[in-house]
């Protein structure tokens, strides 16, 4: 198996990593409940699971 003759420089690694940036999470306001939630994700509000503005499932309370 071929191996590199020398290690890559730190500058070369840093150049490769410059394209990875943290992006801010996009929030949307639900038209039915008025709560903020992460876009394109299901969210729980008042014991109901919502996705795309519709109730998908009823969420039962957790028993302790």
C-alpha cells in the first residue's frame, strides 16, 4: 500500500477545513399553535405531534 512520504502541512489541512461552517438553525412559526419550531421537523405541542401544520399523532405523557 502506498504511504505518503511526508506528513501534510497544517496549512494544507486548514485549507481543506475552511469549507465546513456552522450554520444557524432556521425556525418557523406554526400557523396552528403559534409556537416556534425547527423547519422540516416534527414537533410536540400540547401533547400532540405536528408535522407540516397537521396533527400526526397523540403523544401520551411519560409515566414515572
